[in-house]
């Protein structure tokens, strides 16, 4: 089984004072123990690093890089895939839907995934099941 992991889950996992930290950390452990393949993209990785560095500092970035990234299956976005996501961004025409969100949705669709480990309601709006199950929608 595979699950897509988004920036919001990675951030909450690494920042202990986030409201969702405990729930996200428990879900992360549960998924790993169940042998679930955690997939993400290079765009999510870059976004997560930038967010962690800006809000928490390089210690959190180092923890992501050394302790979490080795557990993830990271898919590096090609120029063609980037163009597909840009087309989706323009088609969706929503200011609060980011390029990273569009890359993620394109990737999720390309892999036939149904579950997203994250807190971002854009995934639920796109028809995916958010994990942890008590997430926002």
C-alpha cells in the first residue's frame, strides 16, 4: 500500500508545538509499522524545507533530511510533469491552490493513490481521503 505525504504532515511531524503534532506523529509511526510506502515529490520536499527553515530553523531541516527523508519514496519532478501541473494550476484558476498542490495532485493521480497523509483541505476537495482520519474534512 502507498500513501502520498504532503508538506502539512511533514511540517506538523517535525514541529512539536503544532496543534496536530501528536496526531501526525502517531499516524506516521502507524504507517511505517504497517509497511506503508510513503510517497512524495521533490516539490513537496523543497516546500517543506523552506517552510521549516523559515518557521523553525535549520535544526528542523536537518531532522527532516537525516531522519525522515530516508523513509520516503521521493519522485523527482521532470520538466514535462511540471508543465502538466502548470496547466492544472491555470485550469483550476484558484488563488489558494499552489503549484506544489497541483504537482501533488497530478502525481497522486498518476500513481492511482487514494490516501493523502496531510492536513491540506485541497486534497479532500480533490476527492482524496486525508490521513489521519480525524483531519479537517
